[in-house]
């Protein structure tokens, strides 16, 4: 009797293990290519003015970058009120201008979609303004289809979809 039960039990286990169903699994993306270089900001204080003048360009060709966001965020000092963030956008020639900047230490941040951001700390004194140039390196931004695509795979019945 035992011998007759074993083949039936083995067949039942085999039948259960062969049962599968199809699920949709997202296709995995490969690693992003590394950008070539780093973005940078060069700046200098200019006497007898309180203005900020600058430009945003690409490396190599020095082409202007239009619509880059240039922001100056004051670094908080204990016991002193901090001012608000000053924001400006570069024009078609890559230039931007702020009429008057209060004396303080600022974190200057320049960014544009498709480029690596640039960040530096700049200092405006009561008797000087700032002249600056930001060089933004293109970012290898790739809109991958693989994050939105699925493949159908067959999995055992006990794996949840």
C-alpha cells in the first residue's frame, strides 16, 4: 500500500510545482553615465557698488545659458536676523543682475535643468558688490523608457504578483 501512495503523492507535488502564472515586472534601468566635469562659480568683490552682476555659461564653447536660476541665501549668524533669499534668472545672453545686495555671507546656488548645479559661498560687504561667472557642466540627463516598461514573466503559483 505504501508503494502505491508514493507515486500519487509525488505526482501531486510535481503538478503543484509546475503551476505558474504570468506577472508584469518593471524592466530595470542600467547605471546612469557619469557627468564630464563639475560645475563651478568664480566671483570677486567690486568696490563702490552694492550690485551683483554675473553670467552663466557652458564650459568649452562659453555659450550662454538662458533661464538659469541664480539664488543668494544668507548664511544665518547667531543672534542676528537673516534676510530673505534673493533670486534672479539669467537672460538670453546668460547674464543676470541684482541692483542692491545687503552686506552678508551668502550661499550662491546656480542651477538649470539639464546641467549640474554650482554652489559657492560669497561675501558682500557694505562697500562692495559682486561680479561672478558660473560655469554649468551639462548633466547626462537621460529619460529612460525602462522605468515605464514592463516585461511579462512566468513565476510559480506561490510567488505573489
